[in-house]
């Protein structure tokens, strides 16, 4: 039998150009570039190693609750999917017990000692006055959407232009460290802890587990504002509002920003009390959100905004 001649195979050569400036990013990635807050431990982003004497004096209260990413995720889980109308007692206790199953939040973690703390803590948060006459327990489950995901297309986002817009249009942003990231084209992805509707207006609510101090006094308005500035949560609520703005514009035939956007609440959980302590609220101006919308699409901005960039003025 004759032998078949070997077949020579050629590898195809790739000759196209890859787009290397298109990617999926997030608020966390955008805000991570640039100067970082100096007091990371005080704000609960790292867990300090306590001195031996501090271990002996351990308190079982919300201010001494374990810090760090895992405890923060656990605290979020207490409210994700929770029916805010839940009554203190057996129903709430069963909910908390279901969340405690299999959880280890510290080397000396003893869930039975934290259970009563968490029971009172959740009850206080759902009863806290977000605004006069409005608490989480007043919002029916049918008007809540937890962990709402969003994807925002980004035509081209330049850090310098974004910094100028935010500083010009938001007093909190004007006090924050500048953002610094490579010009972005792609998608911006995120999740909103809670979106809810109340009296025809839509709100975003975000839970924060930051440790600002060891007493309720450490969670007053000035302290919350400083935490918002240090961690660039201003950028976060601006992106959340933009995502909600686009979502409602696509769903409501008569959508109007002034009429339908209620604002954004930040609940600093360790300090949240019934009279509204530990609650930060803001409502970004319409011009800022509409300008962000245009910027993300790569379109020209309103004349009331664009000249400040052209002149290099930071307001």
C-alpha cells in the first residue's frame, strides 16, 4: 500500500487590532484610583488588631460588632430580602437565626451573644425615620426591589472632565479627592442595595457598615458627610441616580426627573436610630444627572456646563 504524503498545515495569522481601552468597570474600580482616605481603620475598611486589654473589655453592641468585608456582607444580608413590616419577636428572631447559620465573623465569634444585639439592631433600622413620616417599615414589599443590577454603556469617560463636572455641580464632590483613572470605554456595572417607590417617587437606599466611632454621637450629620467625602460615596450615589434615571425613562411614559426621582439614602447601620440619626440623604440636581447621561454617551454637554470645562474652571 502506498503511504499518504504528510499534509502541511499553516497557522492563520491574526492581523486585526484589538481594542484595549474597552472593558467592564465599576464604581469601586473608578473610585479606587487616586489618593485614599488616611483613616481607613476608623472607617471600618480594615480591622485593627486590638491590644490584649481591649479583648478583655469586649462589648457586645453594634459599635463593637466585627469589622471588615465579611461582617459587612453579613449585615447587608440581614436586610436583603427582608420584609420591612416584620414584627419584633418570633418572626424577626427566626429571620436573624436563618442568617446566622454557618456564619463565622471573628475568631472569637459567639452567635448566641450577638443574637439579642442583632434583634434590636434590625428593629431600630426598619423603624428609623428616613424622612418625616417615612421609615423602611412603612414601605410595602411590593414597592421594593433589592440588589437591582445595572449596566451603563460608556462611550468615553475622561477622569479630568468628570472631576470638573462633579465639582461644579455637587458640593460634596468639590471637597473630595480627585478621581484618577484611564479613559474608559465599555460598560459600568453595579448593584443598588435597594430601590423603592413612595408616594410616586423613587429612591435608592444603600447600607453602610462603616465604623465611625463607639457611640451614637459619632454618627451625627458632620461625621456622615465626612465619611461620604472620604470614600467618594458621592460618585456612587451619582452613578446610582443615573442608573435609576435611565431605568425610569425607559419604563415610565410620562417620566420627569423632578417629579419621579426622590433621592438617595445612606444608612450607616452602626449609628442608625429611630429619629434619623445615622441617615444621610441627598438628591443630585437634575442638571448633573442629565450632564452625566450625555457624558456617558459621548455627546456634547449643556452650555451651562461646558464653558466651565473649556476655561479650566473648577467650581
